[in-house]
C-alpha cells in the first residue's frame, strides 16, 4: 500500500510540474499557444487512465495491472518531456536576435519547473 501511495504522489508531482511549466507564463514567453495546448492535452490524457482504473489498486492480486498502468504513465511522461523540450527548442530557433534569446532565457528561468524540463 505504501509503495502504491508513493507511486501516486510521484505521479501527481509529475503532472503538477507539467501544469506549472505549461501555464500562461510559458504561453507569454513563447507565443506558441496552440503548441502548448496540444502538450497540455497530452498531459491530461496521461493521467486519465490512472484516475479511471477499473480495479482496486491496493489489492495485491492487482499488482500486475497496477504496474502496467504505471508503466504506461511513465512512458507517456517521457514522450511529453520530449515534446516539451522540442517546444522549448523551437522557441529559440524562431528568434532572430541574441537579445531576444537572452530575454527568452531569462523568462524561462522565471517559470517554476524541475528535472529535465528545467535543464532543457
């Protein structure tokens, strides 16, 4: 039970981190509202299967099914991180000046995030 609770806490933190990063600040920084909205839809699709499991997750007999749901979540997480990094890279490629790149970088630093997205 503790392991599954830890899994759920980690999943919530991952989703929360995406929503914090993909918020209105990022839309203002990049100007790519449609691209960000597409990624947000993918984040929502990532956690919906966890919310809608059709079995009691704390029953040991369902351990294999839980691990499958968890594996799908983390696979989606990696795909969404890649899409988010591409969104960031695209924002920098669209710039036409070093000054614009510096401003964009400063704006990205002000957005709360952690892990791979922040490193990007």
